[in-house]
């Protein structure tokens, strides 16, 4: 059986990692599977046994390209087909799915276009009704990353909707103190951290929805006593927003390194250091994001024995908690109100940082030190739950069941 995975780009991103983890897990379950990865570029090295096929997303003939690259495929898994990065591709995916009734086609939804406002406005120029982007033929099934998104798709009238979480290769997070020591040394030599500083890492791209201004506030709160934390946000992206965050940190004397660490981090431990090495040298991982499709940052760090602190996102964290991961120490809007409007958030955070009385009141209300203590007590329990529910081999078995159904 040939399984074709289609993703916009094969590069250092979360979706590429999801696909490669799935392939690695599926290969454990069956020797009769062949894998194809199709995308618009191959910036990230993939194993030789996975065939690569190219798609030009800017071309007029996307549908004919899809027909050609899938000719010998029995199953086609389309990653994030409805997010609207290339609106004409989304329409081509639907037409392709409804024309190829002999193929099993799986729409894996990482993000809904409804949540991506800039993409949504662009998308509406070519299609008015968002529900029309989903194929309705019987050969198509849908996978979401969370129960929350499953319900949203069902409410759109879709059938054959299941949840398949992102997976983790557990062995990647086994302790390697030599590598972590060398990574810290590398960070110090390249000005990402200073000697003696503790690391509060936020392993994300610099995007407004990641709410990095709130992470700046938490760093300031943590450093009230004798602590010496530096906030490290890993991946550069939105330059204007990065400048805003750096100005905020400078104004209120908060040590931070924005978008520099990723230069030394890779998926492949043979090539560079990995995210596991980063977690090993970090004292805490923080997540203050207002919106996530899945939220690996809530679960991966525990495998390295590193607690996660910050803001709970119910649409993703409910599934984690349902699977036995203790996130009760995370706060929500009842403790610290937050908005999806980045300008409003920045204004609110600035108001707290510039007012000693407000800052003191919020620090006492959040009681971060108590939350950290609770988090540390949950490390071992959370490791067990994560290994049970998110190991790549177990998740691949669920995917194989979907393929064979």
C-alpha cells in the first residue's frame, strides 16, 4: 500500500515533524507500506526511503498536479488543506477528493481557516461560504488534533470526523547531559544567554498570537527576588512584533533573547542540537499563547523533566487533562485577563509593568512560585501519561486504523 502525504512545504515546521513521526510509527506496524511526501519545497532533509514529489502551488494546474502525483497512491493524507495558505489549492483539494472516489482521502485539519483572520480575508475573495471548502464524498474522512475542533467540524455538517493527536518520539527526550552542557555553552558564547542566568524558554515562532508580552510580564515577576531568569523565545518570524517585544523588555529591564536560539536547534540530533536538548538546559518552559492548533509545548517539556508554566488554553488543554496530564497549576482568564487583540494585550501588560501597585497585586494573585512547586510535583505523573497517549507508535496505530477503515 502506498500512502501519500501532501504538505505545503517540507521545512523545519511542526507539520513536517508530524508527518515524519507518523511515517516512522507506521513503519513499525507494517512492512507493506510505502511512503510519499509531496510539497512545494524540500528545505528539510527527509529519509531516503520516503519518495519526494514536487507541487508548484503558484501554478494554474494544481488539480492536474494532484492527479499526477497521486496516480499510484492508495491513500492520500492532506495536511491542513483548509487553512487557506493557498486558496486555489484548497479548492483543488476538494475537487480532487470528489473526483477520485477510488482513493481513501484523509483531510487532517491542523488549523481552521475560521481562526486565521489575515488568511480568511484573502480566502473570502474567491469563496464566500467557508463550509463549501470541505468535500462531502464518502471516500473522505477528517482528522482533527483536538476534541474541540472535532465538534466544530461536526457542527459544520461533516461526517467521519475523528481525533488524532500529534505524536512524540519518546526516545528523543532521553537525558544527554553532555549535549545539554555544550548547548548552554554555545548559547553563552553567542550572546543568547549570560553565564549564571536561568532559562525560561518559550519554544515558538515570534507571532502575535503567542502573546509574548505576557511572557515578558511573567519573567519580570519571576525575577522579583533573587532569581535571574532570561526569557528565550526560539524562532524568528514577525519582525515588527519582535521589535515591539524587545522594546517592552528593554523599557522594563527584562532579560530576553528573541528569535535567536533556533539557529542552533534542529529536528535531527546528528545535524544540530534538538528541542530536547533545549528543554534539558531550561529551568522552566512557558506558554502564554492565546490560540493553538495542538500545543506540543504543553506536553513535550515534561519528558525532559522540565515544568511548564503559564496560560491554559481550554480548547487544547482539556484533551491533555482528559488523558491524565496534570495542568492544574496553569492559570486562565479568571486570574489574568487576556485578549486576542494584540494591541489591547500590549496596553494591558504595559499598564501593569508601569504601575508598581498593580504589579504587586498581580504578582500576589498569580503566585507563580506556588504554581511552579505544583508543576514540579506533577513531572513524573505527566511523563507516564504522555508516554501512554502521545508516543508516535501508539498514535500511528490509531492512524493505521483510520487508513484501513
